[in-house]
C-alpha cells in the first residue's frame, strides 16, 4: 500500500518498533517526514487504522491484492485521489 505519511502514522510505527523517522545513511535512507510517500504492508496499515493512526492511501499506487485483507470501500474511504498531489 502506498501512503502519504502523517505524523500520527510515524509515531504509531515507531511505537511498534519500526523507526521510519531516523535517517540510516549506510542504507541511503533519509528518514521520513509527514507528507512523504512510503509503501507499507496491508496488515500494518490496518493495525494503524484500528489505532486511529492510518495514513491516507494513494489508491492508484496500491496493489489490488490488498483487497484480500480489506474492502474496496474501506480503501476508498481513506484514499487520496491524485498520486501526483
């Protein structure tokens, strides 16, 4: 799933042991900030949704296999229309 990272999602991820904020130069990872685009697994996004921290989705950049885990209407409810936004 391709998301538009939010402060809430970054904090949620950090609290779950996945620090997406801190740069890791040896892997050319600059660290993420709100507004960045990032790919996350469907189950992690769903977990964030239940905790009130889900990031908006770029639907056109999210694989249709995601529908195995959640409904199209749920995805559309949290979707951002324009990937070029």
